[in-house]
C-alpha cells in the first residue's frame, strides 16, 4: 500500500525533532520534508558530509521514512517577475543577498540545483516545489496582454528551469511542480503549456494537490487522467467553497485564509468539496504507487486538531482496491 506522509512545511516554525515526534505519534509512515526552518538545510546537505546521515538517523529514531523533499519557497523566486518584501520574508539570507531581483533569481536557481543534489544524497528521487512565474501578474489580462508577452513568459520559464532540470537529470531526481496560482502552471491549460515549454522532458512533472484546482473549477479527477504520466507526487489538502451569496468571489478579496468573507477556504481533509473517492480511483487507474502526502492546513481550527483524523480518512481512501486487483486475487489460485 502507498505510504502516507505528513508535509512539514506548515510546521516549519517548530523544530524538526518535535514535528517528527508529532508525525510518529499520529501514525504517519514518514514525512515530506520542507527545506525550511531547521527541517532540511540544502546548503548543509551538499557541503557537510555528516548532515544527511544525521538527518536519516533522526528519522529512523522516530520510525519515519522520507520519499520526497520540498523546496517551494526558493523555487518561487526563480521566475517571479516581482521580487519584493514577500520573497525576503520566505527566502534564506544566502538567497536574498542584497535583494537585487536578478541576483535573487539566479541564486534561487543555483539553490534548486543543489536541492536536486541534496535529494540524491538523502536517497529520494522527487523534489516538490514551485517555479514562480514572469507572467502571473498578467492573469487578469488587463491592461490587455499580448500573445507575445505570454509566450515570452513561458520562454523565460524554460530558459531558467532547463539548466536546473539538467542537474536533476544528472543526479537521477525528478522535479514535481505543484500546480498552483502564482506559478507558471496553475490550471489545466497552463500545465499543458508549461510541459511543452520544456519539451516534455521527464525531469519535469507534477505534484497533484486538488485544493488549488477546486476553487478554480478545475476537475482534479480529469487532471489525474489527462496528466497520468506526469503525476510524480501527491499532496492531499481539501478546499471548501463558500461562493453563492453574491458577496464572496473566488479570488479571495485579499483576505486571510480563515476570514469568512472569502469565497473559499482550506479545511480539514474530508470536510470540503474535493471528490476524494473519485480522485483515489483515478490515482489507482493510472497506477500511481508513490507516497500520499497530507498537507495539513486549516486556519479555522487549532493546528494540532484533526491531523490524526486526516490520516485515518486518507488511509481509508488509500485502501480502495485498484482495478483488477480484487479479481486477480480471487482467481489467482484457480
């Protein structure tokens, strides 16, 4: 059965030792380690020969395994058109430097190369993350945006990410881009275009997280089926839509996550609008055998409430028999 892991990014303010204790206590099989806080230091991993062994020993002490690491925050800075105080708040000082936008982008690109190398040293074959986008600021298409400007954005993505992906190829690691607003690929059509921009090279695949699709009216089930060969990693986070009263829209009105005036919110797994059973049937149909990572995020309740219940819910879905398996088992001895 596919392992179920806890994404540590939402817990990066806590020491990694404490997060490992929580995850093990709740019954998770492992963790999807975020490259933030003290959870995983990319620079230390590639410069200190003892760092990765110590990290693996720490996981082993808690009975946890790792199948993927994530570097969303640094990846975001590789392509972003605007580099500002938002980035300074999430980037390591070594990446931010003097804050010069192009210097930040180049430093972020080098760090993503090292993330691939660090993943290989850790023994995992998948890095999950963001890409950033030179054209996300044009998403409203007004003032009018020309086709040439959009094409230039995808070319910028290809120019900046192909050298990074070369290193991923060199070390035998894949990048799983999380399809998400503010990224070069944020829905079905833009995912097609991003894959084409890098020549559909195998090093670049997708992290499937349905929460960001639901509030855009993107069908997460058909997304799995249409991009079956590119689903390199799975994150489970739920979304509940609140639109319908004429006051709340899908663009969130610049309001915080838990504000009830928003048109949508992240909720604990199983209480929102993601068609979870259909999604897991689709994952079974494409033969996805990798980890199922729970991204526990519900700003409307205490952070510790529900993580165990989310694990139980996902384990139930994860046990849905794949197509043909029940028939094969029933008739294997006849």
